[in-house]
C-alpha cells in the first residue's frame, strides 16, 4: 500500500503539473498573445500550435483525475481517513460522495442557463453551492481531511469534464475554422473561453484542498473552532479567486520584445 501510495502521488503531481501548466499558458500567455496576430499569422500558427498544446492539456487532465481517484480510494476509503472518532458511513455521507462526482452536471446546466450569462452572478451561485456542499460534508461526519479533499475532487472533476467535453470539442471546430480561413463560431469561442477561465478559478482552491488536507490544525491555529474548520476553505476560495482576477488583469500588460 505504501508503494502504491507513493506511485500514485508521484504520477498525480506529475500529470497535474502538465495539466495546470498548460491551463495557465492558455489563459495568461496564449490568450493575450493571440490578440496580437493577424489573420494570416493565425492561419499558420494556430493549427500547428494548438493541437500540440491541447494534446498535453487534455491527457494531463485525464491522468490527473484518474490518479486522484485512485489516491482517494487508497488513502481515504481503504485507509480509513474519512471520519473522525466513532463516526462512520451513513446515507448522508454516501450522498455527498455522489455529489463530489455528479455535481459537474448541475454546474454544466447552470452555465448553459440564464445564470451563466453574467460571470459575477454565476460565480456567486457556484460559491453558495460550494459552501452548502462543504457544510453538508462536515455535517454528515467527514473529517477535516476528507471534506478538504472531496471539495477539491469536486473542482477537479468539473475541470476535467470541461477539458474533455466542452473545451476540446469546441477547440477542434475552432482550429479547423482558423485553418480554413473562416471565422470560428462566436458562441463556441465564448463557451470554450469561459470554461477555460472557470478552470483557472477552480484550480487555485483545488490546490489548497490538496495541500491543506495534510495540515488539519491550520484552522484551529487561526482561531477557527474545529467543527467550523470548513470556513477556512471558503475563505481560501474567495482569496484564490481574487488572486486569479489580478492575474487576468496583469496578463495583457506583459509584452514581448
């Protein structure tokens, strides 16, 4: 079990670096750079660059998610780290496991609805739902480590879904249009861009959930009672989103020579 634990962690971090590195490249480097290219340059560069970049992007996402699930099974479900004290599995806890992996479909439907048209409204709704989820996880007995990693897993599952079922299919059509010298479907461009930005915003609290599940005393050291430890994660979500907002403001100001 120790060998598998070390192997899965190594592969998970390696794949995650590839995935998130490409995600940040697309949003903070390639996006601003793309706006400086004329039509002829895009026709030459985009069909050569983007399929290569998207290959590493989507397979990094796939292997990060797969190894993450394997670690969850090994460390938490097999390793007995799901609950504190005498608490054990119950119907509510099982339901929250389902939410971890199925909430992506609610996210997808909400973004397609009228709520998805305004990023601020959509972000506020998603934050409120994340708060409800983590509160319920704590209520149904999840340990501090468990609700940190499961909320992170919810974000990761949503991000991987976006990569494979929204961003990649849209980019295939966008790249083909650019190669043929025609204008890509504006709705596809907007949707793929929005889902990519959502992934950036989710990636920052996701990383916190991965790290903080190893440091369960951080909340109490900051004066947060143990039973309300999930409040720290919610604060980190807001702080992380604020940091990402500043990175988006900074990205267009970084110029080439």
